[in-house]
C-alpha cells in the first residue's frame, strides 16, 4: 500500500478547509512549505524568540513527526493552519 501525505489547510476567514497538495512523504510535505509557505499563505507565525518552528516544536498532532504551521494570511489579519498528514 502506498502512503499519500496531504497538506491540510484550515482557513479562519472565511472558515473552510482544503487539501492543498499531495506528497509521497511527510518530510517532502514539510520541506515544500518550508520553502514556499510564506509566498502562499503570508508571514509564518514564529515563537517567542522570533524563530520559525522546527521539527521539535511542540505544537503538533501526537502521531506526526512535524508540527502544525500557522500563518498570518496574505493580508496579515487572518489565521491559517497547515499540517501534513496521511490522506485516508
């Protein structure tokens, strides 16, 4: 069985969710948004020391290796959540 990883996006305004893109691995998904996330979704939220989340960041689902990313939206006023998870 082939695993497919999908980038699940949750938008706060207007509230909706979507699958943005599919990947072969969780790492490929993480790496893609490390490179292109801010150009797609606006500035990424950072921690209290102004660092982007790393693989060890605590804000993640227990079964995943990488944390949930959050962005401010292109207008800087919206909240966008992005996680890479197995597509069922």
